[in-house]
C-alpha cells in the first residue's frame, strides 16, 4: 500500500510539473503588425487521380474562385500543384495569368506549381508573385518540396518495383528541393511546408527558426476519398502552430483549408469539395518557442530517460520479488526435527 501511494504522489508531481512548464513556456510574441489574408479553395470532386484530371480545368477553377476576392489584401494563398506546366511557370500562359491576378489583387499571390523537368522528373514548388505596388506581378520567391511522398511523388527502387505495378505508380519522380523553406516577400517572411511536410515538425521549425512570421501549408488531398487524411492534416497544422507559436494558413483544392491560431485553435475551416474563400487577419509573430530553439532533442532525451527509468524499476521489482520468494519459501527447522531422541509413547492405565 505504501508503494502504491508513493507512486501516485510521484505521478501527480510529474503531471503538475508538466502543466507548470507548459504554462511558463514561451509561445512567441506579436510584432504589432498584421496581414489581411485569403485562402483560395477552388473545389471539385474528391478521390480523383492527377493522371485522370484536366490540369487546365483545375487551374481555371482556382483562377475563377480567386477572381471573387476583392483587391486590397496583403497575401493570397492557393493550394499545392493546382498549376501544372511543362517547364518554368514564368514561360507559360499560366505564369502570365498568375502575375495578372496578383496585380489585380494588389497582393502577394502564393501558388502551388508543378513544373516538368524533362520527361521523367518534375518540381513541386510554392511560387510567390508580387502584385503589390511596384511589384508588377514578378516572381519574388519560391520554395521547393523537400519531403517527397514515397510511391506518390517518387518511386524508390523503380526498376525493381515498376514491373509489378506499372499502371499504379507515378510515371515521373519529383526532384527533391533544398534550401531554407522561406518566402521573403513584400508582405512578410513566410515559412512554407508543402503538403505532407506538415507532418514533420523539423520542416516547420527550419522555416520559423529563420525568422518567418507565419507558416503556410499549401496542400492537396483531392486524391483521397473521405476526410480521414484531411482531418489528420488539420490536426498536424494545429500541432505545428503550437510548436512554432505562429499562425498557420492551410490551402487545399478540395478541402480542408483552414486558418489556425498560434494556440492551435481552428479559426476557420472549409468543407470538402466546396468552392470557398477563407479570409482573415493574422499577426506577424516573432520569438522562439522551446521546440524552435531546441528541436527534438529534449523529447528524445526524455524518452531515453523514461526508458532507462522503466528498465531500472523493472530490475528493482524483480530483485525484490526474488528476495521475498526466497524468504517465504525456506523451510524453518522445528524443535522436534532438531531433537534426535525418538519419542516414547506414554503408557496408558493398566
């Protein structure tokens, strides 16, 4: 009973310590500046594959939705890979249309672009067009996706696997991006995690640790049926917001798109397949949370210490049980057994 009571007290102390640390932990600071933003969701059916989709139709769907946004915002975000061209986007009519739309909006427009590189490769990038005064719609930055989806965007060991599933695997491989995942624009400095990169905390940390004030997540879940993956992605955006102390803007072509506050609150969220424009005002934030400052090492260290403590406790428990078994299982000598004199029966009455 005493041991159980001690364990309960120790657990309560740990819980209180964690709650206290969470309350005291730095969560970033507002700079005093805000930005008016819009997220464009063009809508369309779920469960569609890229190879079966008219890429121009997807682009026009988002362009039409974007044209319902009134000028005067600071930043407009389109989803991942809703622009698909056969080379650098600035060399194609879609690039001209994006530049014109940025100028109409009088804002920075960030669009998800797929650019072919030869017959077997492509780049997946978030490209920023500056439509603010004096910007002229010029490209002012790009971030290329670094964390590619295995068997979705590239095929490991293609020569071995492709003969087994030639009609299912993607025909081309995405090139791996590099560099700091930050867009430095006239509207501010933005960290970018493209699509499933939002599931990797260190990718968001990389951008925010380079003084990004807001986190952008252009994504595309149109190939998935149902809402399970989309729900998981919103949950991950909430985690990245809390970890970095930044607002998160998630843009998806068929949902879910969302605006997430630094404390993880989902301020706005779209539905599936609908055409929707999310608008809001977000803070530009600075400062480093513990996670941005230290990364995964504290968590890994805590896990290692917990594993070691559990191992030590189990060894101590087994040792104690062995000692108790040895003590209770030993046969103590009796007085009769110690006396070698045989007993003599007591004579009865004659």
